[in-house]
C-alpha cells in the first residue's frame, strides 16, 4: 500500500499529541512551527517525538540527521519521514 | 589535590588513556603536558594565580585540559554551559569576576606556546584552600549565583565518591551530560581523573552513539538523568549492543520513577542507582542497596565522611566538600526530604523555587524577568508542568499585548535553549498570593496563540 504524505502527517500529528504535547490536533496545521516558534519543542521533547516516530513507522532516524530544517513544521517533517519510510530498506521484510 | 593525582597517574602509567573523544585517545602523559602548556600560556597572557577564567568548551578534551591547567596555575575555572547566549556569558563572567573567556575559538591561541619551552616558569602548586571551581546555582532573585569550591573541598567530594563505589584505574566513565554542571563534572569527569581511569567524552547526546560508545569502550560508570535512561531504553538498535560492562548505571538531577527504572532493567539489563548532590556539596548520597528494586525511590544513604539530617522537613548536610556552611557547620540545601529508620534519604521536592529540566537547573524568576523586560508584557509567571511522560517542562503564563511568536523571538536572543518555555500561554491576569507567589491553579487561559 502506498504511503501518502497526508497519511504520514496525520500519523505524525497523532504521535505528537499522544506522546509529546497534550493539545487538540485541530489546532495543528502542516505549517505550525515545531521548534523555535509555535510549539517550540525543546531537545527533550524532540527526542520523545523522534522515538515515537520510529515506533510508529518502524524506521530509524539518526539523531545527527535531525536538523532544524527537517523539524521546521509538520509539513517538512512529514516529507522527510515519508522519504525514509518509502525507501525499500525501511519496509518490513 | 587533583593536579598532583593526575601527575602521579602520568608518572606511574604514562600510556594509560585519560580521554577518548572521537578518534582522539589522549594518554595521561599527554594530558599533563597539555595542561602545563596551557598554564604557561595563560601566564604569558597575564593570568595569575587567583584570577578567574571562564570556560565555554562543552564536553571536549580542551575543557579537561583547561580545568587542569587552571588547577596547576592556581586560577579559578568559571564553568559556563555551552548553550549560553552572549549576554548570559557576559553576565556570568561579570558576577564571577572572570577576565578572560576560553571558548573553542580562543583555546588554541591561549595554549599556543613553544612546546619545549619552560618559560614562563610555573608558580608553586596552589594551597588546598585556594579556590578552583566556580559554578552557578540559581538564586532567589533570578540571577545565577556563583558557587566557588576550593581544591580541598573538591578533593573531599572525590574521595567520598571513590570510596562509595570503589573506583579503580580500570574504570571507564562516559561523559554524556554537561560537564559544566556539578553532576557531570564530578561523577563523569573528576571522578575518573581521581581514579586514574578513562573519560569518554560525548559532546552532544545522541541515543545510538551513546549505546555504541558504552559497548565499544567498555564503559563501567555512566551517570545520566532519568530522561536519558528512558529514551535509551526505548531506542531500538539495528544489532544488539553489549552493555554488560556498566557496573554503575547512575541517575540523578531529577526524580526517577519506578516505570523508568523497570524499563531500563528490562530493556538494557541495568539496575539504575539514584544519587543526590547539590552544586555546593557535590554528591552526598547514593543508593548502594543490594536489592535496589525494593528501595529504588531512595537516593540512598550519606556517603562516607558526610552527615545528612532532616531539619523541619528539609535536607541539611555536614560535609568537608561544602562550599558554604552556616555557623553550626551544616549546609541547608532547601530540598524537601524524609529519611527512613535506616538512614535512607527520599527526596520530595524543593522548598526553594528551582526547577530541574533534563538535569539542568532553571530558575523561574530568571525566565520571568526576561519575559517582563519585553515592553508589551504586563505580567509574567513561570510554572512547571509535566509532559505526557511525567518529565518536568517549563510553562510561561504571560499577560501581554502581543503574540506568542513575538515573545518566543524575544526570549530566544536572551535565554539558552534549555531555559525556553515549552508552552507560552497568554492570560487575562495572573493571580498571586499574598507573598507574590503565583497561584497556578487559578490562572484562566485567554487563548492559545499560533
């Protein structure tokens, strides 16, 4: 089954509101900034988020690859996670 | 004193590895030579015994060399978190009376001196009562207050730690928490140098790299904060890593909950032991119980040579490691605790308003005063909230005629990232009690911005 960016973003939003911040998912848009402004997640919250994303998608995200660019918003993060989750190696055998 | 101890290790076991940092494996003989060279370089640049020099070097070999170089010289090392912004560095240096800053860009310049030169001549070793370390603790006014420790106070703390866990020169310590803070400095860095062991320096916490380093370097002592342990236990590795070398998996800096303890035992095979200390005293208690699970919520009993008492519900300490004591010789910590009949200490919170987030101390008053300095802000209050994992996080409530985005932008230039509030809420008013203390439960949220 093809994973769409919208699916990824919806699942990311769910990980975010269940594991990291308690808030109404309706208040989040693809453009909501995750770091520096908006939700302003700190390094602790970001790592909690990352562990949740790895569990949700069964993928591995290197801490060193977790750049501010990729975490700018749910939209940019969804694109990054989509690329990794769609790569052949990430699919469960 | 620490410098003489490190010199002795270099004499007896010159080729023993003192520091590991990436591909850099620095032996004890090289570490002493580097420290001596830096001490002479500092003299050449006008630094004298008793002068204060600020260090903002992160968890790097340069940091350890600078600590030892200043110890040799008899100067004071003012330890600054590497996330501090320029204005915070300047304020800290001013309050500690530091004249120079050693940062990554100025370090090699200061250490630049002819490798074989014996000029300028080094002064005699500093006496035990000479001040050596200056760290910061958050005071009630919000401005971080310098805490100065002498060589003798540090030596007392290191001896208590070493005798409690029986460190040897075969021990390998992983430094993955900031060495500018007392918890990391004493238990991941100075404790290793005291024992003649190895320090593995990890500058920025990376989950999988931390686990790989433990396995590759056969780490035996690893102090971390509960959050790091929880996240390491939840991290999946492509291939299993062998953590069996770790004989002292230590946790401190924040409350350990039973769930984290069990997850770490089940997934990493390690039984965490809590330890407790303050910036003024270093470690004073540690859970050394054989059956840790039955007492996992205790920070343990007082270390050898240290007395702990509960006084009106708060923890008081008598220790040769303390930077300050009241006239009766006891240091009041401000931490709320209780003690069981066999001397085990349990911490219940803090009497003073200090918040610990991910092993770092944050004073709400400092954040409040930054928020209040923004012209559109009429009132600001900072409280701690629990995130869904039960970890403390900072929330700011602000009465202001501006957006949350503007406040975040304003704070970013003035506060280190770890002090930034996780949540900023705009409120109609902040109810305060008669003492001015915020009555957090009564705050009415006005809107959620952004």
